[in-house]
C-alpha cells in the first residue's frame, strides 16, 4: 500500500515559520488586550493570599473582633449611597497596584550590586569547591547567577537577603564548616547588622536575611499570661507561635509582641534560670522584671550579692519575704529557704499518702532571686564560712516538686565561680550583652542562628529554654524606680507594679543608693535566724510553719 505524503504545510519550513510568527503575534496581541484583566486577576490573587496569611497570623481570641470589624465595614459601605461601587473601584485599584509586573521595574541588579554579588561568590569558592568536581558550581571566575537564586538589596545598596545553592558534598551537618560560611557571609555582606541563617540540608540551600531590631520601647507592665508563665522578654515573630498584647512607645500605643515565655511549676522541665552577661547589660533588670511578675501570685526572696541596692524598691512590700545583701542575712535566709523546701515536700507527700490534696501553703509559688551570689561566696571564704551557694542545693534539686523556683544572675567574669549544682539544675539559660558565638554556645549549649553584633542595647541577648532553639531576646525596660538617672516613664511603670507596703519604709530600708550595705546596718526586713533542731525560721517577722520531722 502506497504511503500518502504529508500535507505541504507540515513539510514546508517557510510555512511553519510564518505560522509561528502569526501565532506569536496573536498571543502578543491577546496579551496586550487582556493585560489589564491579567494584572487585576494577579493582584486579587496576591491580596487574597496576603489576607489569608494575615488571618492565620491573627491569634484565635482576636479573630472574632476582626471578623466583626470587617463585616461592619462592608455593611457600612452597603448603606452609603454608591458605597459598594466606590468600594469595588478601590479594590480594583489595589488589585491593579498589587498585580503590577515587578520584573520590568527591577530589571536585575545594577553594576555595583552585581559587583558585590560577584565578590561574595568569589569569597565562597574556597569553601564550596573541591578538586575533581566535573561541573563545579563554584569556581574562580565563574558566574554567580547559577549559585545565587534570589537576592535583595536595601535602598542604600546593602545586601539584605540572599538565597544560594551549594554542592551536595559540602558538610553542612557539621557546625565548623557552617560557622565558616556564616562568618564569610557576615564579613562580605556588611558588619553592624544581625543576620539570620536558615540551612536547608535536604535541598542544599542557604538563606541569609537581615533581622529587624527587636523593640526596646516595651516597659514593665501586666502581661497576659497563664499561671506558671513568666515573660523573659520579646523575640522575633517567626521564633514563637504566640503573641501578647502590650503597651509600648512614649504614647502608650497598643499592639502585639511575640514573647519568650518561661514556664515554671511542678510540670516544668526547666524550673530554674541562669542569666549571664557583661556588667550593665541587663541581668539585674531581668531579675527585677521576674520578681515583679512573681509577686502577682507568689512570694519572693531576694539575695543581692552586689550590695548596690538594686532591689531596695521591693523591701517591705507585700509578698516579699526578704531582701538581703549582707552575708549573715543571706546565709540565714537561704537556710530558711532550704528548710521551707523540705517542709513543703514532706507536707505534700503526707497529704498525697492520706488521699488529700496538697496544702495551700505548699502550692503558693516561692521564688528565690539571687543576683551575683559568687560575691557572697567570696566573703564567706574570706571569713572561713560555708559557701552560700551550697544552701541552694535543696531548692534547685527539689524545687519543682515544692513550687520553689530559683533565678540566678552572674557576670561572665565570675561564671567559673558558680557551683556545680547551679550549673546542673538551671536548664533555662539567658546570655545578655555582646558575646561571641563560642561564648553563647558554652552557656546555652547550642550556637545562635544569627551573627552576634558588637554593640547591643541594654537587655539584648539570647535565650534557650531546656533543649529548645536559641532565640533572640529583648528584656522589658524595668529600671530601678529609685534610680533618678533612669527614664521617668519607665520608673513610673515599675512603681505602678509594686505591691503595697507591709513593713514601714524606715524599718525596711537598710541602705541608700549611694552607700553599700554592711553587716552593721539595719536589715531590709527582719533577718532570718538559723534553723536549730528542725525548728521554724521567722522571715519578715512571721514564723514559718515548723518542719515536720
């Protein structure tokens, strides 16, 4: 059977070329005619996606008011003459603006930006190349466009976002090689800013982004938290899945901020806290913020090893069992705290054995705030007495079961003097102030995913709760209200949170801001006596319940 020849239109190359040109011209004409419709459709899709992301990011307790507000706006527009028409025009205009073609406006990097990307590419060649690679992704004199898939620059021409690919044989699972890459990118992208590194080992990609500064205008206030939750500070929105309503700024603006929540109590896996940092970086401020939050439903014991009176504002307040800065008073107070922890354990155990709930006095939280305890340890060693840190052994080991929480702050220079029991049982850690990645890792047990900067505002650092991730932290502004050099608004916020006085001011104060405390001066509160034969220990003039033997 003879084969029939193909139609001439399928074999004539000139006809095929003309057909392609006609089809291309028709497609271009259709694109020009329907370009406004395409732009508006793309804009509506982007607006819908942005609205869905906004709805997902809104806390569940605020979705109802938000829905009611939107529905009220739509109803108000429907009642106004030509309201729906004007609303449709506004929506179409917003969609046209959101759906505009950004690629034509960008037009790729400029000459200076391309040179910066090429320099960054050349700096990564020694780390992302290997001998014998038949098709190297990184090579001297190579093209950076194949390695850098996304990039972005700010208005000043500085790199603010970069997504790059790296070879599969790069050891991205080891911290050493990763740290070297982060150091190179930090140096070449510009110092003085904080960068976040997101490693995707499965896709062999690394995303570098510039982090916005954390808010420093959030002062001490009543935070909306559940029982057993304490706000250590605030962090980046992508680091936590929860926000808190806060008041911030000079004009007391309301907004939401992502908090770093520390959970304490019997079910907590990290019931005790250790804060380390350089002097003046906010360690005492963080302890003061914790004490103010703890006084809402608990009792507080304060050991001020520095003796500078940073906690004098708490003296004689309701719920404050003692504020001690002298060696004798601190030793007696810590001894009472150890016996009180044992008493709570015994009372709760006997109640459970009898089939009853734990007594009320054992469920009320007790907080031990120790600022620079190593200073008192030095004084105790000079006088030939026991280390006061030894008395924290019982509250640290058994405090979770007895609702006793310990928070310790110490400078970096004295960190080696901390006892082993404090190092072992403080699983919640905070590092404040400038610190290298190695120093952060030595304290928190893991390196940060950002590049530490040399200059930080007071209260800035990193936090890690147990085995969780390392997150950035900004402590709320909680200055000493007796410090006249502090901001007046922040001092007033702290004064508003202080409970009423239960002891007269004259009897409670033992030193002024200008003079350090001494053993001969009057105590901040009635000093605790030593425990003898399992007896009770009076604190703040009230004897505690006897320890059951």
